[in-house]
C-alpha cells in the first residue's frame, strides 16, 4: 500500500493549490497532513467555523483575529505570503457564498504559482463547479488489517484504564473479529471496540457479531452496497454442476497460501442466462462456499442528480470493497448500470456520457485492483452489455445459465419441498420434473408455494396432484418469451461455458 503521508507530501510539492479529502476520519486526515507538511518543514494552519484560523503545527497557536468566518480566513490567507499548508474543515458548504467563492478562486490561483496548498476536509460536501478545475480529489485509504489490529490493541489499552477488561477470545475468534472490522472507518472501529468492552467489561466471542452489525450499518449509509455475512451453510442448488466444480477448484485461491504457491487470485465471472434460473443464487453460493463476506452492489442507487456524485458513489463502493478484501463483490443485473455505455454516441447524448464514465471506472478497477476481490456479475440481457465488457480477459470465465435440465428440476422440486417441511419421498419427483419442462427454478418454486396455498385453503395436506395442477396451469417464461430465450441460447452457443 502506498505511504499516505508521502502521497500528501507529493501533492504539496507538485503545487496543487486545492486538494479535497472526503472523509469522516477528520482527525486522522489532519494528522496525516501535519506529518506530510512536517517532512517538508512547512507549518500548518487549520480553520473551522468553531475555532477560526489557528496554527496547529509544528506548535499550536492562538486564533487569528477576524477569521471566525470562512470569508475572514480567506482574506487573511490571500494577504499572507508565508509558505504554509492550510486545512479547512467543513468549508464546502460555506464556500457557496459568492464572496467566499471568489476569494477561494483568487487564493487558489495565487497559491498555484508557488508551493502552498489548501486541504479541504469534508465528510459529504460537494465541490462547486467553479472550483472543479482548480481542485484535485484525494482519497485516504481505509485502515488495512495491520492498522486495525494496532487500533484494537490501543483502544483496549485505553479502555482498560477505565476499569478491568477481560479478553476471552481464541485466535480464530480474534481473527474473525478483526476481519469483520475491515471496511469500517477509524472512528467506527473505535466505536465498535468501545461498545464491545464497555457494555460488559469483556471482549469475547459474543462481540464478533457487533462488527458485522456495524458494517451492515456502514454499508447501508453508502446506499450502494449491501453486506451479506458468511452463512453457516451452503445454499441448496439444483444443477449448475460445471459452475460449482469451477468454483470448488478455486475455493482457496484468494488466500495468502495461494499467492505463496504462485497463483494469481481469480478476478471474477460473468453469469448470463434466462431470468429466474439461479444466477443470483450462485452469487450467494460463492460467498458461502469460499467463506467470504458478500457485498451486493445496488446499481440503481449509484445514480445521483448532482454532477459528479454518481461517479463518487462508484469510487466509494470500490474503495470499501477493497478495504474489506478478501471478499466477493456481486453486481446484479450489470447491464442496467452500464446499458447506455454500449449504445455508442446516442447513449452518451442521452445521459451526458455518465454511463460511459462509470463504465470506464469499472473497467479500470477490474483491470488494476490488487486487493483479493472476486467479482460476480449477473446479466439477463446480453444485447445491452457493452462489447468491451465481454472482451477476453475481463472475466476469468463467462457462464451461461440455461433453463434447468430434468435432473436439475427434480432436485429443485426436492429442495423446495424440504424447505417447506414436506418429505420429498412422498412425491413422484420424476413425474413432476417431466411436467415442469421449460420452467425456471424460480417458477418451480412459485408452483410449490401456490400448491401449498391451495392445499391449506382446503384444510388438507399437499399432494403431488396439487403440484401437477399448478404446473399445468402456468405458462413459463420460456413459452411467453420463446423468441428471446431462443435468441439468448443461440448467442451463448460456442461463446459461453454451460453452467450445468
């Protein structure tokens, strides 16, 4: 991982006048800036609405008079020729004031001519359009495994001063606790440890779940990623033999042992196929089989009405995903997010090139990310996918998920009967499998559910005739959209690996 202090020092040396840092870890960001300025022997002054402008490094000083507003601070900065590094906190909302915006532009233009830099730290503010060309965004990485371990030790040491702390975790439980903290900010990690210790004076196996809940809340705040923890067992799957065999061979490929063996970590798979045939189920299966957390990207939540915010949502999603590695990233119905990118110039006109920029971000991340993240992308409409996504090397493999075979349908019926507390041995599964030809897995499940409703309404037990009647009365998607299904199958022939 690059040295964050050196990266900040490089921004100062290369005369970037305005640097925006979007983070909730304000104290950490300011500390890193002070260290970077220290390597260049430059003093640091910090401003916030509550304190005004004051020197914070190398020694703290008093507040400069007349700088309790951003406008006052910027007027001081414009008239001060000293080579300083400035940190402005939560200033992006205040800079919308016309006078502040003009002053910020004047100061930035002046500072760009020599080595003076203003760092704008803000958890959620948006850079005004007038400052976009003058500023450069910089992202501080979330803590890695080593830093998380140090933070937990430090937090426990500090909390021990408030009373006796009993630590009762096995090595495996501690590793699980630390792994569950990946992807959280430094502030959030401190809060999780404090809640765990101060609640009962103990840090034990019961606290492993606290980190999971904090992570679920954190990802919920992003509005883009859903956290799906590692389940206790595998999801039951009918069919998919080839895909399951492929995944089984690579189950340990994201571990440090695999890298030491000389293996490159697998990068991902694309699952194309008929709706309702188990693509989403297999994404969950990967996380369960590989014993890794699964992050589901909600592509609909990526889009934002404000310029630049959609791209930021995607960058944040990739940043959090990398911080939580090793993990599985699931992009469901990927064609919905990037359909306009595959439509050529007409698509760029329809959304101002937004889909193309986002698609470029995705391809760059897929190509360059070094963290052990396995991507599972699913798609129903291959015609909507940009051709660049299908190029050889983007994914390790492209699988086609077809309608289930007779054997797979038999297994699917068996799974859904057992799931609803019915003994599959009491049913003629072979006959039911034959009657469900052309049905997807989701349609078979719905037939089982509908048959149960019908039997319950008549106060009797479910029978095979109930299931047969529901199957006979349903027109599956393969009939309703026969032409589309036939075209999809024809396209996949020779281009994709059959999942079953």
